[in-house]
């Protein structure tokens, strides 16, 4: 089976999950291609080789759960890429999240796939550390979940799940999450922390430009932060070796504590849906 893992990974955790999935699928004898749509050369599906989509049998869609959805660049990518598929394919969804909630990321992504007549074979969520939490990852629990997911998919022979079961399977949200969800976009906008560049410290190494998953860090005569493209993942603040990108990211922990008080923490943190 030819498997394409489409993912976006601002802080590298979803990428590490993708690599673990890749290795496990290869071990089972499948051919696997990984495609990080956050990379500069991969952001526009129209610029990619048609072969990437022509030969695929199964697509894995990986994203952090952010404001209870998958990242907007992934939604935009899918809207352009999925119509290019020339044969019936199946898909699964895998999410990284910080332990509070995946919100409606599974359900919304499933609806996007359904619009393009793509059947779903399963889903997986895995806890991942926030950008400021520098720990070894993936941890043994994440690897165990990834191994279980791949094993179960194989046991089920990658069978499609009926849509009514998909809806039921991914409708596990608490009443608190359902109540807050319609407001998450606006709350997220209000909580965006200012990002400023200290041009006296910047050495124009372009690391922030190369690693920004949405191209929000742009290089002209100096590095420029494009707030219209920014998703405020704050990855740029962690990769700058000169501390030239200034942002009060310590406030993120305070925001997360408030989130936990309002909506609690989703349990279990790691789960397989089939």
C-alpha cells in the first residue's frame, strides 16, 4: 500500500509522530511518503508533483489541535489538494495536543474528507509537549499508542468506517468544550501575543524564515514578521539563537492554566479511534 503522510508541525512534535508512523508502516511492508506542508516548497499543492497524489492509496493527515481545530494552513492545503486525487483513496487523522482538548479537530477534518468522497479508516490522538516544554519526545506512551494504532489498522485491513459511526466516534466533546468552541477563534485572536524583532541582535541567519510553517517570517533587508500569515505558534521565539525575536511567551502558561479551569483536561490523553 502507498501511504502519504501529510502533516504540519510548527514545533516539530507532529513531525516526530509522523516519522514514528512512517517507520512502523514501513516495518509492515508499506511504501510511505512524508510531506511537511509547512516547508516553504510544499505549501502550495499546485507546485507539487502530481505523482505524489496519483499513486497514493491511503492518506494520513497530521496536525496539532489548535483552537480546537487542525491548523488553518492544513485546511487550506486540503481544499486545494484533495480535488486533485484521481482515484478513490482512504484516510486517517492523527492529532498532537497539549493535554487540554482536541476540540472538534477530528470531526471537522472528517467533514472535509467526506466532502471529497474520502472514506475514513481511523484516528489517533497523542499528547505532545508545548513549545516551551523541552522534553524528550515521543515518549514511551506516545510510541505505544502509535504502535497500537498501526496494528489495529492492519488487523482491520484498513476498512472504511461508516459515516454515522465516524460522527459518533469523534463526538466525544464535553458540554464545556461544546459551549466554548464557537468562541475559540475570537478568543485566540484576543490572546495573540505581540512578536517583535530586535534588529540589533538579528544576524539574518534565516532560521526563523526557513522554519516558520506559514511563511510569516519574511526576509527583506531585515527579517519582517507578517502578522496576517502568523498563526502564533511562537516557534520562531524558540529557534532564534540570538534571542532576537521578542515575545512574552511566559504568558502562554497562564492562559493554559485558565483553559484547564474552564474546560478541564481531555481523558485519555492518548487514544485510538477505529
